[in-house]
């Protein structure tokens, strides 16, 4: 995943002349920096994405990077609907899976930034899904959130594999806000 772009690369993404990108940069509309001792400009990915969104331009090849991707595993339909409603479809893609097998297939195609696992599907299956994700190097930085029942809170298990845990019942708005925060933090560090 490319994090810094030249004016030529930005021009190609935006389908404009490199001089146009230079004008955007020089006028302050497109933020970035100059290479010391040179006139070369560099535009960080997050500034480019913000510029494209602000000006209603297509994100093109950056679209997949820009969207937060969330995989809901075993999450009951009420909670799923609440999360989908509260995460803007322009900024987040939400998929769901009902089993560990389905979660593995979805994770391969979606490459989620966040996986929410509902322990209501069964504690052993939920833990197995989380452990398998953590073992796979591709998903080592994926945000993992557990939705726990009272039974899961009472019994001890290693919670360190999860970034967050929510105990049912909980405010779906709070969950959605936490997902937004954790994904944006993850994308800034990437």
C-alpha cells in the first residue's frame, strides 16, 4: 500500500495533467510537502484521499484503501442492522458471516480492518475464529472486537487477543463509534 505520492502519480490517479496537481499543491488545496533542496512535491495518502472526497472526485484505486472494512461474525440481525445503519456506507463496507468457515472465506475476500465476533454463536467457535485471525500474519493488525454474554464474562479466557470487548446488552451507537475510532487509528498507523 503506497503511502506517499508524487505529483505525477496523483495526476494519473485523478486523470489530469501533472501541472494541474502542482497548481492544487501550490494553492494549498492539496496538502503535502516539498523534498528539501528540491522543487519536488510529495502528497501523503491521507491528504490525497481527503482532497478527492472533498472535491467529489472518484477515489479510483484508492477506494478500497479509503473505506473501512468491517466483518461481523455470528452477530444477531438486530445488532448487525444497527451497526450497518450507524456506519456511513460511503466510508465503510460491512459484510457478515454466520460461521467460522464463512468468516474465513469472507476475511480472504474482504481483508477487513475490523472483525466483530459475537460469542452468542458459541464460545469455542468465537475464540477459534479470533485465534485463527491472530495467527495469520495478514490479519495480525486487524481490530478484533468481542461481543460477550453474561456467561462469557463470568468464565475466564484470554482477552488479550481482542482489542475491545462489549458486554450484551450494549449501545450499538457506542460500538459503531468505537469501530470508527479504531479503524481510523489503524489506517493512520499503516
